[in-house]
C-alpha cells in the first residue's frame, strides 16, 4: 500500500417504513417497504500505510484506538468492534492505519454506523484490489452488523450509503427492488426544501426496539402485526408521492406513520421528543418523525417554506439542535 484511500458514504433520513426492511421480518410480512433519502451528513474511512507491522484503527469522533499485530489480535468487544469484524472478514494485505469519523451525533438514528461500515468495506476491497457487487456488499454489511449487535438488522441504511439519492425500497423473497428519484425528476429538490433535520439530544440504540418489534410480530402480541402492515402500506403511498415530486401531499402520511410507530413499543417516543414535536406543530409544521427505530436521535420535520424559520426557532427553543444537510446525489465516493 503506497497511497492513502479515503472513502466517504452518506447517512440517511428514513421517511417511512423503517423496521419492515428487517430480515426475516419482511418475509413474514410478505414484503416490506421503506422510503429514505441519503444526506450530506457523512461517515468516512481513511486507510493509509502504517510504519511497521500491524493494524491500527482510530475513531476520531469517539476518541478510541485499537491495534494489534493482525486482524485476529484486535478486540471484538468495545465501541470499535463493528469495524474490527469488517477487518477480520476482509484482512488488509499489509500494515495499515484506518482512521474513521462520523459527522452525525452519537445515537443519531441516521444509520451512521452502517454508512461507516460500508465506507470501510469499500476501502478494504480497494486496498485488496478486489471487486464485489453492490448487492454482495449490502449482504456482507448486514451480516457483519448483525453479528456485532446481536440482533437482526435491516438493509436500507447500506443501500442509501452505497447509492445516495431518494429511494423507495421494496423487500421480498428476491431481495430488494429500488425505485429512485432520478436526475430527470423534480422529486428531490421539493423534498429537500421541506425537511428540517434536528437532533433531539437523546441517543438511541436501534437494535433493542427493532428486535422487540420483531419478537412481538412473531408472537402475535397486541396490535403490532396490524400496525407494521399499516406502516408498510403507508410507506408505499409515501414513496409514490415523493417519487412523483409531491412531498407536501406525503407529509400527512409521514405524520400518520410516526403516530403508529410511536405506539409499537415502549420508549420509541419520550417526553423530550413529544415536547419538541408539540413546539413544531405550534409553529406550523406539517409532520414530524424520529429517524431510525426511535427512542431518541435525530428528527425530521416537514414544513412549508414560509414556516421554516418559525419551526427551526421552535426546535431550538425546545432543546433540539439543528443540523444542516443537502440530499446526497452521489452515494459512496472513493478518493485514492
């Protein structure tokens, strides 16, 4: 290895249908559907030659470092365990330092760890001079993350990280089908103008809520099955409207999706989240939704342009932190 490799992957905001992309849940539902938008809040992995033998992984944002003589000498436990697993699956051909950074706050619900995993896998493949299809990278990332967190994970985060853009994703027996708002449509700009992205100040762990919902579905507990079917069906309606460049018409459906989602399991919403949402509604917001599985993290708020300033002020005064972003058009990018 003689040159530095830098790989950047976008995070995502999920607009509707999250959780229904979980394996094997989408099979039990006879199909899942999610709608998301890749955003310019990014995760980055930089691979560079290391003086002397060994492997070093450095997380700039976490302030953590692990190193060892080889992949098997790196610890699987701890905050860098996900990255260590990737290095064990695709061992570097020589001594390397891997430096990572997530722009998103910890526990953001923006799929930052998944995007970082994609960036690292793409970097390791580049380092090894190997080719792998996008579908296989997505499957590999899902397998690695499932082993790291100990519960099933969905795939929408990896798809957004690889492809970018605005996507409607259908999951079924043959894998996933992606419909995207392409360059020749007006779908992305109206959506971008309507979304306010903020951080609630509370982190979350998606594995717990997602696994609780999956178990409740299998055990036919309460109304979880019916609600997940309704969430999937709402996602299909949201996707059709957003692909058609009508995010304003989708706002009410996104709000209904959140109202269903918040009742799926305890802790998906919190008093702090409820307080921020109430403030946005008073300022004229059309819809709110917590990103990811809930319990904290980031929130999207949809609003008309004329109410945007008032909504942003309400979020800040209620304790949220505004995050600037654009919809990412490129997906994963390799600089070498």
